[in-house]
C-alpha cells in the first residue's frame, strides 16, 4: 500500500518535507503538493487503488479531506500542523508531527465514526453559540505579533465571550423536542476537545456509534469565567445549567451559524446523523 502525503504550498509544509523524506526512506511513498483544497480532493477521489493518505494540517484541513475519504477503503493519518489541532489532541498528547509519523508506521488503521451534517461529514465537533463565534473568528487573531498560533483560541475567547448575543436553538430527536431555548453553547461532538483544547465532552468515544451532545443554558455573562474553569476540570457536566445527551440523529433549528471542525456552516435546518465505522483512521497510542 502506498503512503501519500497531502501537502499545501506553504512554508511549514515544505519544512516538514525534509523530515518525511528521511523517515520514509525505503517505503513506497509520494509527497503531493497542491494549491487548493479542490485539487487535493480531486487527487484523492481519482486515486485508483487503496492508499494511506497523510493529512498535514489542523481540524479544518482534515474536514475538507475526509469528504472524499469517508466510506472508502483508503486509510487516514493526521499529522497536526493547524491552529487548534483538537482532534489530534483527542488522539494523543504528542504534538510533534515527526514523532507521530514514525509512530503511525507501526500502527494499523481502525474504523471510526463520523457525523453527517446535512451533506457534509465531520470527525470532531459542530457547535452553536459563543463557541461557534470564537471558532469562526479565531483566525482574526491568529497572526498577532509575538503571540503563538496555538494561543489564538484563548485570544478569541477573551475578545468575544462577553459581547456575543445568545443563540436560540430548537433540537428535535426521535420526533420530539429535546431542547428549546437560549443557550451559551451547544455542541454535537464525536471527539472530546474543541476550541483549542477544552474538554467539552469528556466521555466521547469515536467508535461507539453515538453523537455526544452538550447544551449550556443562557446564563449571566459574569458566570462564564467560572464555567470555563469547571470545563477545564472536565466537570462541566455536573452543573445544573448543562445538559448532556447521547444521540444518533437530531434536527436543529437555529437562526445563527454553526461552526464545524473550525469552518463556518450556515443554513436554516441542521440535520445530524451518526455514520458508524465509516472512516479508516490510524489511532495513535
């Protein structure tokens, strides 16, 4: 099976190229540089035989690539070079792409779940409310001088958490209204982390065939810093303002946008459907 590295024409990808060439000596591999997501998707879509595709980037890049990898025989390895890297954080505490590449070569791929949101798949999170605003605008602060890129989410939180307007959501599951009201946040997760490392659904499992849904009621904004501290301790689910569910399918009505794996997504009706064991993914130890 061939190992194929999907790269973009940016500096840090070219810097990683040297490490890839060193590690992959003796393997059947190819490094593919493309100038657009569409070119990358077309390359994968038209590849004639089963291959192991290495996705170099963050959650947004992975989201783009899995659109043509879900329900195929291809295997996926994630090498983190993004802003938040939340899905990779869920897989492993290791952050070094070079070390993860070496580890991946010793591992077999496993079947993991994805979630279908209307006509688009995702592997980690889709959210409404303040978390959607923070994620959507994280790149607005991503290039402030002297601020590390991995701190961009913290800056976006500081900028938006006290100024956002509460979303109202209506969530329907199995033909009944599961929740209807104003929220601070609402997230439909496959993974555990979002927003640059916040464990919003600490009991999530990407192989259990369920979506982990977390809804936080509208609260006075002065309470939010305290809720963030509770969240970091992985105890948010114990609060009375917080509602947790495990579901397989839901329809959501919301007038504001959703953020899906770091990318803004806007429609009137959002339909979520779990896709059990739909992606062949290398799970780091």
